[in-house]
């Protein structure tokens, strides 16, 4: 009989679609895991870049400080200018003590 589906064919078709649905769900879960892995890798990369930028900034500051110390080593006028700038710039008591700067009302703000 043409056009008629036997009981076995109906069961077989259900089994195939269930298998396909199961495979689709497994692939969707794998895709979800891969996306999570990609997000984690991107977050690690951003953190690494941020850390490197911080290290570069710290290194620049150290090099600038080293250069200023060298410049002011033999130049009393340059040293006086630097100390005057430090006096204006530094407000934290701990920092001012490090450079033997007196505490003033500006440093207490």
C-alpha cells in the first residue's frame, strides 16, 4: 500500500528525531561552553593588558624620577625648583616626610 506508514516506520521516525534533538542539544551545550571559554580568555587578555599598562606607567614614573634626581644632583637651582614643585604637589603626610617637607595647611586638605 502506497502512502501508508506502518507502525514500525512511525517509531523509527520518532527515534531519529529524538536522536537528532539529542545531538542538537549536545552541540548547543558545547557551543555554550566554547563561548564561556572565549569570554574567559578575553577577560584574561584584558587583565593582562591592564596589568602591563600599570607596569609601564610605574616604570615611566621611576625613570622620570631617576632622571630628575640625576638632573638635580649637581644643579642646586634645579633642585630648588623640584623641591618647590614637590611642596605644591605632595599633600599626604607620609609623602611629605619622605622628602623632608614641612606639614602645612595645604597638606592637610
